[in-house]
């Protein structure tokens, strides 16, 4: 269980408090406390079970380098053995959310869950995918370094609506018309897709467990993740 605390106010990391919007992050709001950009930290924390109290001095989790690596590295060195908890999804679900599309299928007995995300970029990046079997600690190593990303063409608009105020090449992968403009380049050939998978798993952590299912998402994003959570919540039960 994860709770966020600021100035004596507290909010639990729970689906009940997801602020439904088209924001580029997951925001929790219980009417007393609002916390944004929780997904990268929650991605890491979900694999290290316990009662986590996250004390904040601001309304947003630090973006760090745009990935979950700083959080995951610290937890991997903590001595706490990573583990994952799953719940069964007994029926097939198909979810359409604007241009995003998800299909969720039950796993066969003794089969491993597989999650896949597909996204499409303008040329020269083109289409990109990421598939994972949520086995530990491999999935932490495979996904935690993947940074959040933004198209260079979107930057002026995002700033105009009050987003990415502190953004820089140090905290995001910026993709220009000819590819990444960061000096480092991409950490993986499919880094943006890996980051979308990281976001998906971070959002799913709000359920308290991961779905034991085959999940395929086209045009992934936080909004469809939140709709998926809504559809999966009845299957979680008592863990």
C-alpha cells in the first residue's frame, strides 16, 4: 500500500482517486490532497511490497531524468526482494477510447501474462512496439531506464497550456523531425514504447496487483490506462 503525505494531508494510491482528464500524467485527487505524475514512482514501488509512505513538499513527484530508474535503482539496493502479485481476468474485454484501443484476454491455465503496446510516430521513427512478460527483476531492468518523451513540434503548445514548465533535455527524450535531439540519443531502439509500457504498469499498480491476462494496447496513454483500470477493478477482489 502506498500513501502520499503533504502538510499533514494524506491520499492513498487508489483507483478511487484518479483524476480523469487528458493530462499527460496520472493525477490523484481526494478533495484534500492532489498529487501528480505518480506513475514512475508507483511503477517501481509496486514490485517491493510493503506499507510505503511518500512524504512530499510539492504537488508533483519529481520527474528526475524522466524515467523510473532513480527510484528503481534505490529500491533494488534496499535488500527488499522484488515480487509481483496478480489477479485473474476471467473474460475478454475490448476497450475503445478515442483513437486508443485495448484488447484484454484471459490467460490459459499456467500461462504467463503478456502485455504489448503499439504506437506510431511521424517519419523517420515510424511504428514501434514493446512486449513484456512481467517477470522480476528483468522487467524492472528492461523498463525503468526508459524516459518520458515529447515531440519537438509539441513543445510550444504544451508550454502555452502550462505544461512542461521545468522541462529540459535532462528530463525527457525530445524527438525532432529527424529523430531524437538529445545528445545521448535513445537508450533503447524502442525507448518510447518501453516508456509507454512503464506508464501502463505504473498506472496498473493502483489496482494493488497486475492483471494475469494477455493485454494489447494500440495508441497507449494514461487516459486509456485509467479506463482499463475502471474495467478491471471488479476482478481484483481481496488480495
